């Protein structure tokens, strides 16, 4: 727990720096997302919820700071695990995005427009968070030149898509 807290504080301190000052290094998102999935599996102990992770057979690489990518992806996975009482949390990694889908209560319509602002959360005991997690994800994504989107699922639950330049797009930029 102490190591995780240190990583999170380090990531938040990086956000205080100018994005131009932060040089990303080649980062295996396959490894990072696997680590985050393993980390949040414990939240599901005793709950009838499966946490599933699918990814391409080859590694997915980006130029990014692992601390920042970890806090963004970790927050999405943790939220999905925390708010899903039964069913499946599906994490999907592609060459240009991470998708986190859950079968939780979903988000009330009145929250969706302000979703990535600080202190925004649904009402009721099923939304017992600080209201900071998604605001941090948005800030990290913006800082790294990524995008975060929310889509309600057709049935119940939420779908968050974290988009980033694929490694081939990054190669053409640099």
C-alpha cells in the first residue's frame, strides 16, 4: 500500500510540471495494464464479479511516463471494480486505446455533462467516492496528449475509452 501511495503522489507531482518538460519514454502498456488489473483484482474479493483483460498478441507501446499512465488507467479500473456488484469488468487494450467497461449502476444523466470535473459524483451509497478520480484521469490524459471519453452501455454500466497515439503515429511525430 505504501508503494502504491508513493507512486500516486509522484504522479500527482508530475502533473504540476509543464507537459513540455516531461519526456515520455517507451512504455509497454501491455505490462502496465496487466499490473493495474492485478492490483485491483483484490477489490473484487467476495464479489460475484469477473475482471477480464484482453490485448493484442504483440506488446502495445507508447511514449509516456509510467506514473501518469498508471494513475489514469488504474483509476478507471478501480472505479469499475468498485461500482460493479455483479457481472463483468472488461478491460481491453488496443494499439491506440484502453477501454474499461463495467456492469455497475452507470452514471446518472445529470452527472454526465460534468463527469470530468472535480467533486462530481452520483448521489446515493453506490456513488461513495471522493469525486476526484475522473477529474484526475482527465487531467492526466490532457497532460499526456491523450483523450478520455465516456459512453453509457446499452444495458447497464459504463464504458470509458482512453485514447492515445499508436506507436506508429508517435514514430511519425518524433
